[in-house]
């Protein structure tokens, strides 16, 4: 592993998605391996008290690192959660010249193409066979991808998403937390403010209950998306979340190769009672980790925001 190579891999790792673009990861690079750490200082204690979504985001970054390494012709050894005394140390990765995982390497070109969307999606259906291919990507990481098909199922999900929107937006602590990441002072992380201008949007999100507006918009999104999918895992422990993150990123990268991108419908997963209802109705025997709508966004995404590698990586000399 040369410095230049690792620097390039970490830049690609950090293109992973994360809730509110918090980028909640740190990397520690030693001469023999790369450690991935969760960064609790970049967590969302109100929306994500257990750090579940933070770990999922780190899992996405881990998958990017593995794919980037494979595309450079490296064989990978990944030790998940290697030290029970350090729960924030999520993985220890060794990348060395050797037989690379061809399926992972094939996903690497999509790392820079993948984007999330908060806008509407075109109505055209997904390319034939793509949903099955996405399910296979999730299965390769030990997770299950289940489509939500049919009018009745979409309506039931839309009701849960709308109820979550109303309840979350009604909570002043949740609104304040969201507003902290939609801040005009942020340019390398957080979410961009809309046309309203940063200060105004931040004030509005922090002070007013937009639950009704979001609920109406998300209901339409659920009912009309070309595909809606749920990602489930057998358990609900940090190892399951790390797996879910890697499965999620595999799904997103494979979709991005076809110019298909995802919008997130995470509201019901942030409220324990709704999460249980969602799992009971749609992923029985599994815990639901992520809920996505998939399709071709009607508008191109805005500029991407990421912190430079030096801000989240530490290089430990020999
Ligand atoms: C676990 C997880 C949860 C997310 N939740 C939401 C969400 O609730 N709403 C949303 O619009 N985007 C959500 N996102 C997407 C992020 O907003 C997005 O990744 C971030 O803004 C960076 O943009 P990019 O994905 O286009 O690079 C989530 C991403 C992850 C990994």
C-alpha cells in the first residue's frame, strides 16, 4: 500500500452516502492495514440514538474502500469489529496485491456516479432484471432486498412514512438536530440549503413543523416510484448494521451503473414502534435497516460535498 494509493482509496471511500451527509467515519492507516472507525462526534443523537444509521453509513464507506482496492488489483482481508473493547473500531482492512474480487472491482466505476436524490423520479420502470441483480448484491453481503410491490402494499408503506414525517417534524429536538446540518457555515458536509438561502432555510427547519408538507410529498414518492425496496438483516446488532451498510452500497453502486439512483424513506425506521410495524408487515423475520425508492431522478444532483481526506484520516508511520 503506497501513500498515494491509500489516499485515492480513502477519497473514494468517503464518497459513500450518510444521513444528513454527516460523513461519520475516521480512518487510521498503518503500514500493514487500514482501520475504519465510527465517529460519534458526527452522530445524530436524536434521530439515531443507537448509532445504527451511523454504522450503516460507515459500512457504505467500507464497501467503497473494498471496491476501490479490488479495482487496483488487491486482495482483501476484512476483520469486522475486531476489538470488543473498542466498539467504534468497525473494521480492520488489509489490501495487498493478489487475486482481486472481480465482482467488487466491477462496481468501483460507479462510486463517483452514485448520488442520492430528494426529488421526484421519472415514471419509467427499472431496466429488466435489475431488481434481481440488486437483490443478489445485497445477498452477497448477508442482507435481503425486498421489493414493495402492488397498490395495497405501497399504500400501507406510504401511511407509515407519512405518519413518521408528521411525528418527527413535530419534535423540536429532532428539528433542531436537522437544522444543525443545514447550516450556511458548512460547505464540506451537511446538506445544501435550498433556493431560500441557507440562513432562512435553517431557521425554518429549526423552528416550524413542516411534517404535513413532507408527509404529502413522501406519500406521492412512495406511491409513484418505479421501485420501492426494503433492506433487511437477520439481526439488529452493530455487525448487522455494518453488513447492511455494505449491502446498501453494493445495491446503490450496481443501480448507479444503470443511472438509477435512490431516495431515502427512513422516517419509520427512526421511530421504534413504526419500525416494528414496518418489519412485521414487510420483512417478517428480518429487521428493516433501510427503505429506498429507486429510479431515474428528474433533475441532476447538485454539487457534491465532502471533507478532504486529511480531515478524517490519520497516517501512522512505521
Ligand atoms: C443510513 C442513511 C440514511 C439516510 N437517510 C436519509 C434521509 O432520511 N433522507 C434523505 O434525503 N437522505 C438520506 N440519506 C442520504 C444522504 O442525505 C446523502 O447520502 C448525503 O446527503 C450525501 O449525498 P450523496 O449520497 O448524493 O453523496 C441517508 C443515507 C444513509 C447512508
